[in-house]
C-alpha cells in the first residue's frame, strides 16, 4: 500500500517507492511513504480560498453539528481502525485510548459547541466594558476565526487521537486544517482521514493531508496561519525558529515530550490504599502504549522510608505484564513503534543506568509471547532506582520514550517538589495522598512547572481518569520542556485559531458587531408583548416595559412565611437598623425576582415554552416597604436549536425603583417555540 496525500481536493501519490513502514511486531511491510512533500503553496492557498470561507459561513452550532456527525461516522468504522492499529504495536486497550479517545473528543467539542457557544459566527469574550460616564462609549472583546490554515504536525504515538484532538477545536473555531502525521504510523492516520473524506460530511477545503515530508510548507506561512505541533522538544525548537514563522509572527503552539512525575505523599505508607493505587498507576503508565505517551510517568517520587514497600509493589505489578503480539488475547503490552524507536529507547536507558540501578527489566529484549524478538520492536518494562537524586542529572534531563520509569527517593515534601521541578517543565504530574492539606501543598508547589495535576486518593480512584489521560475539557500542555503551549481546554482550545479584537464604540455599534443586545442600545417596540412572538419573529432589542408595583411589608412577611427565609434584615426592624447597608427592613432579593416575573410574564399559552435559568444575577440596591419597582425586559440574544423545534432566548432584565435607580440586573433564559401560536 502506497500512502497518498490529500491535496486541494485530490488524492495524490508521491514519486518513487518511498520508505517502507513496518509492522512493529512482525516486521512485515504495512505501507510505503514517500519523503517528498506535495505542493505546499497550493495547499495553503486552497485552504485559505476554499476551506476557510466555507467554514466561516457556518455558525458555531452548524460546525458543532459537523463534528457530531463526523464522530458518529468514525464510531461506526472503528473496528477497521482497530485492526490496522495492531501494526503500530498497540494492544486493544492502547487502541481504545487512541481511537475511541479521539472520537470522544469530537463528541465533547460537538456538545460544548452547542451548549456553550452562540448560534452565530462571532464569539463574545467577556462582559461589556464601560468606557465613559454616560455609557455612550463602551468596549467589547470579540473573537473571529483567523483567515489562514492551521498546520497540524503530529507525533507517531497517537495517530488517531493526535489528529482528532487538534481538528475538533480547529474546525469548531472555523479554520481549515492541513494534517501532517508522523511518518512511522501515518498509515493509520491516512485510513481514518480517508474515511472522513469519503463521507463527504465536511465542506471542500476544510481538510488536507500530507503523508511524507512537508517540503517548503513553512516558507509560505503568514500571520493568519497557525502551527500546532506535537513531538520532540528539539524539533519544536527547529520549527519555532523558522524564518517565516519568526518574520510573520505565526502562532506556534507546541506540546512536547516531558519528564512527568508522580509523587507519593508521606502519609501514603505501607498498607494504605494510596500506596497500592500509586503502584498500579505507575505500572499502568509504564506499559500503556509501551510507555510511548507524552504524559507517561518517568519519575516516581517516593518518601525514602517507603521505598522498599514501593519497589516490592511495583515488582508485583510489573510481573503481571505479558509482553508480546498485541493481537493475542492475554498480551498486555506490545512493542514500541519500530526497531528504530527501540534503539532510541535503549540508548537513552543506557544513560539512565549510569545514575540508577535496574530493579527489573533492562536492556535485554524480553521473550515476547507469540512473536519474534528480533523482528519485533520489544522492550522490557524497566524499573530503575536512583539512590542519590541530589547529584543525579540524567534522570531529570533524559527521557527513554518507552516502558521505563525511575523511582526517586525524597526526604521532605519540599524536596519532592524540587525533584519534580527539576524536569524543567512537564505536561502532567500526579499526587497520591489521603491528606487533603498535604495534597494541596504539593499541588501548589508543582503547579508553576506543570500543565495538569491529578490528585488521587481512595475516594476518587474509582472514577479518576488517571495520571496520563488528557481530557478535552481541560488544557493539555505545559511550560518549559513541555513546549510552553496549550491544547484542548474546552472552549479555550478554540482561541488558538481565532483573533481576539477589542471593539470600541457606541452600544448600538457593539450590538451590531456581536449580534447581542448591549445595554444602552436601541430598544425596539415589538408592537405586542415579546412573549407572544415565535422564535423567528422575535428581534434582538425587542423590549417590554412593565407597570409599577409597590412593595409592602405584607409582601415581605408573606414571602418569608412561604420561603422560610426569616433572616433578620427582612423580619426584625431593630436588628436590620443596625446593618449599615440597609438601615431598616428590606425586601428579599428573591422576592424581587419573583415579583419582577409577575410584572413581565405574559400568562396565556404562547411561544414561550419554559424558563430554564437565570444568569449573572446581581442585587444592586435594597428595596424597602413602600418602594415601587418596575421591569425592563429586552431580547438580548437568540440561539436556534437545530431540529428541536425551539430556540433559546436570553433576555436582559433590569429592575428599577421609583427613582429610576437599578435594583437588580440579570439575564432570564427561555425556550421559545419556532411555531407561531394563534390567539385563543
């Protein structure tokens, strides 16, 4: 099989026979990949001219719908991907992380895009900033898609997840992508990519693929393009320093391999669940994907007094690992990705052995189950122990990217933090402790040098996702050696592919730019109560002004009786008078919200189906018996739920008193039918 690139809407083969990509277990040729790259300028121009406009024409919700359909498509085809994944050396459980993990990321971003983003093309970032005394000049941050291409350069260890976890936020942001997988396992990426293209789900130009070299791709990048890289720190540095990247200030996000740590806290001694959980997690991280994870535990940092118990526990865990052909039932760890990768791991292991003794495993190839040790890229799970961490250097600077971990002793908690920091910046750390205060101390000490920290104890272990699992909801990245970048992180992940712009102007200008009504903007007279309008009839700015209502002492006492809220400020005149904020009895804030609803709600059956929440509620001024309140209700934002028969409407709501002073501000959230409701 000759791998092809997908360039400007066409599959194209490179010239020549190319490099043979071999099965990591058997050595059989799986595919050939050419070294030469396609016409990079043409790919970038096609992405900018065709893919970008097509994606930007869609709303966030429409893009989220594409991701959901894409996830369903790949889920239906995943057995095909699992079968090919064995060639990478992955076991079934390894492939689950890669394949199902990637598909799950698409689903998560589809859901977040629908739930957390507006059904529009502009993302409003933060609140309106008042810039003038009279409110006629305000500011608002908005985010719009960059108008270039996102170049995704991925690592060999996760050929599916690595592609999909970058594509999900990129496409949702509205930016086309050029995917460059690592050559060694690119046959699996190409297979998944091909199924995406065959489906016809995505607009033309949204996705392109390079199987082979990138050629002069970076030469043609502009300030509107983005490079998102995963791989080695040395390659990241080389790409980051490319003249075009520097000259054009091209956004460059890097996630690189790092020396991640897991810390066993002093309270987690022999016989505690936390020590047992720690040993299991270290063993799992050493052998999952044969240790080829950028988040894998490379240093197990252990109290000196607990070292014997930890080493015994880890020996027991690792003794259960069955190394061999990942296709065979009972095999729990396959080979690393290639013979070249095995040589690299063993070379780095030799450096570590100068400072640490081998507890189990080592450089001798293990006898693999159902496979040839010479043809397959097998490496024994290897545990090291460094007695003199204070004078060691290699364990803090050298990474054997395979099933290798070093146990490092410490004396005090501060020493443990220092050891973890000596990695120079890491993607992930974990803490095992049943003492929450101690765990917090470790977390805060580790945080400046780590992108993610997971704390595990007997209470959370059952549901914990573990040390080495980046989640689409949370940021993935880290400082220093880890690359200094971020990926994922929910909606934060979109911001790498969007431009944040500060817009200054009148409230009407901000409303026009954002599609969201801004206080101070024109209030539209709807001609009828806005609650009588179906979703499509309702216009942003449609406003209802209520009549007044006088708040009485009887109102306050009846609300207290009904709600059970008999706080002194509402019920005891003498005590309330002592309160410097009130100076006497005041109405309950939640009574005011309830009374406001009574003032603005249109009672008969109509298009408004339900009130599903209140956002940003603030009580601004106390209301006393005898004060008069009224309400302004304005259609602030609309978001249609495709195919549901209704849309969500956000109403800007302001309660004012008889002096026109703001008493409370908040947003009311309603579901409004698309269908008109005839008058009874």
